[in-house]
């Protein structure tokens, strides 16, 4: 299992556009990918799940990948979120 904790720096938080990009990136992997915020954990391959967390700016979230391609999955998702300027 691979896990990272990151700070959401986008002034709007994790809103629909970057969330969709992150969900699309997560969906390409066989590993189970979860995002956790305030004790709630959801499947990062589900846009409804990610949006239901309502993650505001300056929030710490944890992304967890578990499975055969977890190393590539976690680094790809982190890169996508940095490219979208969602995380710092």
C-alpha cells in the first residue's frame, strides 16, 4: 500500500474540473485508489464519491493506492493534481 498526504491549495478547493481529471487518472489503474478527508474515505475512481467530500482549500487529504500498480498510480495521481494546481 502506498499513501501520500497532500494540502489542497486551489482557492476553490477540489472542485469539479480537477476532480474529474483526477478520477480519470485513477480509473486507468487496477489498484484500489481512495481519497480520505476528515475521516471519510471514498473511491477515487468515482466522481460522485470525490465530490461528496466537499474538500475546501487549505485541507489535508490522504490518497491511498493498493494493488499491483500502486507505485505508478500514486505518482501519476499526485502529478495530475500538481499539474492542475490543486495541491502544493
